[in-house]
C-alpha cells in the first residue's frame, strides 16, 4: 500500500470509527464477518467483566460465503471459547446474511434470553462502527448500545485480515464499499443519514480513481 492509498484510507477509517468509551453492559454482541479479531475483542470484554453473556451473530455473508463453510457466529464462538468464554455464556445467531438481519435476528435471540432491554456492547470491524450505529437506529432504535471494535491500527487491521485469507486489495475494497454504503443505504432507508465531511468524500473518490471498486454498490 503506497502513501497516497494509505493517507486517503486513513481519512475514511477515522471517520467510520466512533471511539466510544466502553461501559459495563448486559451482553456483548459480536457481529460476524471475515475478521477473527472481533471474536477476540468480545472475549476480552467478557474476561474483563464488561458483560456476563456474549452473542455472536452471522451466517455466511458477502465476504465469507465461499471463504468458510462454518457460519460466522459458530466460528467466532469457537474462537471465543478458546479465549476463555464458557460455552454456557455464549448465544449463537447463525441465520443472518446482512446487517439488517444481524440486528433483527439478534433482537429476537436476546428477547428469548430476556436480555433485549439491557445495555449492549456491540462489536464490529473498526470501520463498521458508524454504519452499525446508523443501521441500529432504523432496525432497533430503542436499543441501548455502545459501539466498539478490535483496538487495532489501520496497518494492524489490514495485516491481520491478509493473514486470515484476504488480499490487501480486497480489504481496502471492503472499506471503500462500506463508506459508500453510508450514503447509498441512508437514501434507501436502511440506515439513518450521517453527516459526511468533504474530506471523507474526497478520500473516497481518490480511492475509487485508484481502482478500489470491488465492493461498491449501485447508487
């Protein structure tokens, strides 16, 4: 990754993160994807006493269908158990295939467990914090939630993702595509609108012009 790509990607990375302070809650919710660091962050929060239960949500989605045979939730649960979370404290939601289903199916699972009215600690990729917040306001607006992610730098996140089987270009494509979805999905009603600074838009267009278009959606 050259300096121009890094500088523009860092602008998007910084915008998409919320940097919320984690406070104790009733359940940690790990949102499935290709990055195992989410499961490790959930396990860390559990071990540190932030919540007594962990729910993992995710079947096989756009970035893991064809990459794995095990569902995202089941894979993350296995990683969390290896990292010290007892199986009896883990709830698995393994049917969802997109963010809306992650939220809706998680709400149903937590309702079954009597945890839906509690405070949630939602864990996703660093550049998905803002998108997840915006989607939650549509699909579960009454939820009391904090949004956090693996505590990694941009460089560490890319390196770890490549080690887990993705190419560097694919990882950057995903970040660029998720930024675009902030605007496109708000217009479609899938998320509430967010103010997007001009600098972030400039960074997005610079990355698109450099060929990072693999995860863009039709506007």
